[in-house]
């Protein structure tokens, strides 16, 4: 048994927490099975008894699974996929495939869950930059900042809006095409 860091999940961020682990093989950069005392499991590359390279990490308490890169010791960083349980436990799980920096979704990726599918850019775990968000029959293609829609095309159940958004509502100048063919071009305020 050696002292080391183990990874735990918190929302969309993966952080380090002290723990002990038992290792069958400590040859650098070889695929190794690691069984943590808390029950979590890792299979992948180790260097100096740290998770480093690529591997698969399983959180046994909730079944969350990360497969991908550990470009810094004991830190999820690089390309990978992360499947995790939603907090309410009734809507199944979410899955993110893409880039991680310091254990957080960052760069291009795809996040899918019971409620929506987002494909696009992330910054520090939030939608940021160009992206496409689909939820049921509604969708949005455009630019996001800090998880909020900024400008783009939003398809509603009764029409299509192209223009600016503020606080996720239509705002300022835009164009709305109603499902009956009517078109309104002009200023919008508070979603109207």
C-alpha cells in the first residue's frame, strides 16, 4: 500500500483527493490494474505510481466511468469520454466525449443526457463559443457565452427566430418566421 492521490467526481469537474491505493505492478508506462481502498478501480498507464498516460477509471459508488488521457499525473486532461450519473438519479446518466483541461470539459466536445444534446465548444465546463443544442423538438445553433445563448438560430415548436439573445431570451434585433409563414423583423424585448 502506498500513499497517493485518487480521483473523485463532483458535477462536471474531476478533482483530487488523498487516498491509498494498492498496485500489482509499478513498472512505468505499462498497463496496470489499480484497486483503491475506497473500491474505485483504474486500469491503464502508471508512472511513479501515479495515473499518467491513458486509462480507464471507474467510480464504484455510482458507476461513473472515465476513459481517456491523464496528461498530468492524477489529472484527467486531454481527450476522453466521461459517463456519469445525473444528480437527481431519476434521469439516468450523462456522457461527455471531448477535451478536458484540469478535469473539466474544455475545448470541443459533445455532452448528451436525458434532456439535451450539445455539440460544440466548452470553456471551464460551460457552453462557450460555437455550438448546437437540441432538446426535444427545439434546437439552437449559434454562439454561447458562459452557458447562455448570445446569437444564432433557434427553432421553436411554432416558428424560427434568428438574431440576438440575452439571458437565453430573444432580445434586440431579430427575425421571427412563424409556422403559418408570417415574418416579423424588428426589435425584441423580454422574449417578445
